C-alpha cells in the first residue's frame, strides 16, 4: 500500500508540473495551458480539456502565471494601468449633409479663366484653382476644417522670401463645434503629396531672437529639443512666446512649438500660416534677414511637371491631377488621446492655365485673368518644370 501511494504521489507531482497555473487576485487558481498573454487579456485552455474551447480572462484579474517549465509572470498595477490605456480611433464619421455641402462649396465655383491667346510655346508658369476630393471628411460633429486664401507675403521656397503681396497660398482653419475643449495632435497631423513626400506639423526646433540695444538684432537657432509627448503639453498653444531682458538692455524672444494645441469650446485656430519676424535688413528680402516661425500651404513649393502651353487651359479630377495633398488632422476630446478621430482633407489642382505668373502680380491683377471670381475661389499657382 505504501508503495502504491508513493507511485501515485510521484504521478500527481509530474501532473502538476506539466500545467500552467493562473493565480487570480482573489486567491483562486486555474489549471490551464496558456496560449497568449496580451496587453489587456490572457487566452488559455483548461488543462483538463486542451481540445476544448479557448477562454479569455482580463489581465487585471490575474496576479501571476506559473508555467509548467518553472518560469512565472507577475503582473503589477502599472502594467495593468498601461494595458487599460490602449488608444483607439480612426477617420471621423462625416457629419452629413454639412460635410458634402462643405466640399461642394470649394468645387462648385463659377470662377473660370478669361481666354488668352496662345503663342504655342510651353508655359514656364501657371495659375489654377483648388479642388477638394469628394471622399474627404472636412466636417464631423466635433471639428470642421475650412480653407481660406492667404493674401500677403510668404515663403516662396526654401531660400527666398517673396516680396509681393500674393503668391497663391492658402491656410486651413479648424473650428471646434462642441462645448468642450478639443485637442489637436500636431505630431500625428500630416500633409502627404502625390509623390509620397510628407510634412508633419510638429517641429521640435526652438528659435531664439535676441534684440540688442544699438547693435541691431541677432539670431540664434537653438538646439533641437527632445520630442514632447502628450503629457504636460495640453493647453499650451503652438508658437508660444517668451520675452526676457538682460543687463545690456536687450530682449530675446523664443519661439517654440508644442505638440498638442487646445481649441476652446466654439473656438477656431489655424493649422499653419505664414508667420515671420524680420531680424536684420530693411529692404533686403533674403532668408537670412527673417526668422520663419510658421509657413503656409501652397502648390508652388516645387515646380509643377506638366506640359501646358501659354494660354492653354486644363481641368483635372483628384485621380489625374498633377499635384495632390492629403491632409490628416488628428484630434480628441481627451487630453491623453485614449480615444481620437481624424479629419481627412484631400486637396488638388482642379484646373490650371499656362502663362500667368502669380509672383509678379497682386491679387487684384491676378483677378483680371479670372471670370466670376468670388470669396470662395482659392487661387493657386507656381512654376513649370
């Protein structure tokens, strides 16, 4: 009899060691075969029925897992909190009929080009109108994106400031439609063009301008700051300004961009517009004379590769347009962005005419080449390769 009990005890010991034991916080255990340990849950089969159904238990209910090979996993409170903070989101549901009407506002314009006699020569410049793809989500129940013409000097390209008052740029306005604060994550807000090149709207660079008393102004581009996470930045608007004075009676202005910007209830903000400060020179419009705190939107940052003649007009859809921009604007009602949504604005060159140079004209002169112009017409333009 003693021999039989000894054999049975060895068998039970081997049998126990061949099981995964899930230890719950209430002290109970589950004899199992663990299949998956995920951020929020654990999947297992009952050891007594390994060909049976797969069970799931929330990780927050489990204190530890003791595996058959002697290893163990222990789950602390921090891991459980992290697993509960998984974010979820996607493209916002369009608010209809407002979204369709918003898109149609930019597409159903009566504006056109006044016919111009062609000299049969390839154009080296173009003027055009902006269009919005019908698949865009410009208006949700929380946020609405609108496009406005930019009138005034702006950065022409990477090395030249444009003196003339118009160059076919525009800006995107974001309007909070709710009675709560909305947060925009510039680190997850992008513009992607048809070639795949993209721009992210969060810039970690800090710029300090020092204004001396008698020595003009000095410029110091600070080191690139560490990428700011979501925590700690909520409620701080982008391009915050700090001004200080030292013993030499000079002042400095520091421009830095925060990743998260807040839009108050029913408030509005601009995603990006041309903002600059002249640091030296009076009439010399060169890049080194200016500090650009923010740029603006346009289809003229690189020349357009299109075969168009002077006076020739061409119309496009979003699919065949020679240049497109896909905007993704990420926002949330939650400061920690554990839930989020995104607007998608797909802009493109809807029509163009060769031979009109927007860089050498004011907007009033540009309008003389356009019939039926109104305030909703967004004029764009640029150079041709």
